[in-house]
């Protein structure tokens, strides 16, 4: 599949997600948060990387608040040139609007080098852990060679049979939807 076809698929899947009702997104995001708590390696991690959701993504705001209230170290990504860096936050007031209208840690936040578990955004996923991201490669570059466990949050509608992927695309360890937790096979 060419880049043009991959871009078309990405747009089609994003349009479908963007057509979800706010009620559906809010209710489903709560169910996904409940299921996320069932993932042992997430629950037991001392430091977690996450992202601040935008648009029709699974809402992460309550997850972030819950993590910040816990004893865990929480970090969020910030774009630095062409790469992601994760920076530790102590509250949501440590965030400001950055690239792509995404909330990012402010410059004074301390960079975190080692993260046990990273929650990764996705447009689509396969049951064996392949992830279709937004097409910029930030997460694939960041995760390459790292030992962090990865979790993608998605609506069940985002799980599709297959899509083209490259060798440099990083597979996800665990997918959490509103009705199941999928541990990726053969990773």
C-alpha cells in the first residue's frame, strides 16, 4: 500500500472516529479507564507516560487525574524538533498548548529518560498489536530500542483486521477497549 493509500485510510478512520457522539466518547472512555485498571503491568508501574487526549480520542483527562493523585510519576510527551521527549508533570497546570493544539508539559518540567509503561495514541489497531498512528512517526522513533511496555487505548470500532505497516512500526503490548483487554500475541 502506498503512502497515499495509507493517508486515505488514516483520514477515513479518523472521519469515522470524529463522527462518534460526545456521549458515546464520555461513556466509553470511562469503561476503558475501568478496564485499564485491570492491566497488571500498568497498575504495578511506578512511572507512566501518557498523553492528553484531543478531539474524538479516548478521553485521558480522568486517567491523568487518577495517576496524579496516586503515588506514580506521570510524564507526558513534548515535541522537540522532530522527536518526542517525555517530561514529568505534577498537575495539569504544568501543561500548555503545544504543536498540533496538543497540551504538552511546560519547558520547566524535568525530562524523564526511563518510563516503565507508555500509553500511546492510535487511530486504528490490530489484535496482534500493530498501531496506525497519525503518520508523523514520533512514537515509533521514541519507542525504538526502549524497554517500555506500551498500551493503546481505543474504542472497539478502532480494532480492524489489518492495515499495512513497516518494519520500523513499533507493536503495542496491550490494547484496552471498552469491552476487553487484548494482550498482543507473538511480540
